C-alpha cells in the first residue's frame, strides 16, 4: 500500500484527558485510521477520519469468538487438563465482567 493517506479532520475535538485519567477502552481519540481490502487489490484507500462507528460483516470471526472457545471441554473431556480449562473460563469471565457483559 503506497497510496497517499487522506485526512479528514473532526469538526469538534474532545477535551484532552489528564495522564492519570487515561485507561484502555475508556478514552478515545478524535480520529481513526481506515483502509479497504480486496483479495485482488490488497490494502488500498488509506485514510484518517473522525472517530465513528465501524461497519462489520455479520459473519466476522470477532463476533463469533465465544462460540469457538466454550466447547473446549467437550472435545477433550478426559485429557487431564481440566485445571487449564477452568483457568481459561475464569479469564473469559473476568474479561466479560470488565467489558460489562
């Protein structure tokens, strides 16, 4: 991708937070980087736009991640790794509570 990056500036700016107020997933920038992808063309049309919603295909793997993880114990019921499974479930539950689910 060797295209020039187009920049569209936000019309309003968010107040800059203090350093001690910064936190992952709680403070966001005024802008975001986007690029399109097609198998034949690769990545193209790079741009920086005002922060806003993303468009995703309903079949995007990220939307179906939990469904791929939960049946782990059913595939390996006698593997002797039940503690590993419990640890995995605990981490997932911790992440869900942080995400507010």
